[in-house]
C-alpha cells in the first residue's frame, strides 16, 4: 500500500515510516502543504495521513482541498496532538475517515490504517460488489461515467458509446483503477500491489501486457478524449486530452 504522510515533525515521520516499512507498505512524507499538493497532483496514494498544524497550512485546509477541488476519494486519517472533541468532530465533518491523538501506538495505528485500506480499496473485488470509496463513507455507485466511457461496477463492465467492451475481470479492475485515478502517475509496483494483490513476485510484463490490452480494447486515444501514457521507468498515467 502507498501511504502519503503530511507531517512536519521529523521524529514522527521517522517513526511512522519505520512502522509502515515493517508492515510492507511504502510511505512518502511531506512537511509542507505545497509539497503535499504537488505530490497529490502527480501521484496516486492508497491512503493519506495528515497532521493538523503545518508550517504553511492546516490539515483541515488540505482535506478540504482534497475533497472539493481534487474530488479525491482517498481515505484520510488524522494523527495529531489536538485531542478536543470539537477537533475530532470538525475533522470528520470535513471528510476525514479516522482520527488519532498523539502519541500513537504502533499496533493500533497499523490496525487502523489496514482497516481503512480494506474498507476503501479502490480496486473492485472480483465479486463485483462495490465498497466504500469516499471520505464520507458513501458506497461506490453502480454506474460511473468517464465520458465517453460508462463503468458498471456491479456488472464488471465498461461501455464505449453505448457498446459494452468485452474485458476479463483483471482488465476491468485495472481499467477502473486507472479511471478512478485519472491524471495521476501510477507506478507499476502500485498496480501490482493493488490490482494483482502482490508485490515482487509478479513479472512487470504482466502489467505492461494488460495495459496494452485495455488500451486496445477500449480504444483509448486522443480521438475519444483520453490518453494512456507510459512514463519511462516510472509507470502509467491515464489522462483527459482536449478534443478539437
């Protein structure tokens, strides 16, 4: 799992990074709102951890930006020294999924993070049942539109201009993950972990082959308003393009 951490306390960063590494997760930390937003605009994370007080912003400001301007459904947990009931309520009202008060315990912190990841996993399970995917804990809708594509989550299908495109389950999960993270650079390792549920034991050629198949089957190209780019040695990015 890829975790983004917004925190200016270096000792806290070191501690949470150690815990995340020991649990097999990858953590990237940011000490300012500016660097955090730059990262969110170019990469995708499975979960975000926010502190309340930062040098140039507050965690609440960054959460509002995520939920409104970015329309992000990424799970967010606050880890902060603010322990008042009013602060907890404010964070949850603004779209946080969980709230913890420093100092935090390793076991409980990791359990909370894993619980959020299970509840909000963006990749759709093979059963096709939708799960929670937004900061307000609403359910993934059965139908999601990425014009001109229409995704039917319940039926595990994607239509282009009203015609259902025949995809395997894994192709559907990969395509849906890319659409829900449109505009973000997604490393191959993240696709392997989220879509295939594995890390190093899957040849990356498998990812490349599936990317090629969904690009071909879905007809992803500038003519339909989408581009699926391969960023050399980094990963893939699905993004909207302007049509003439």
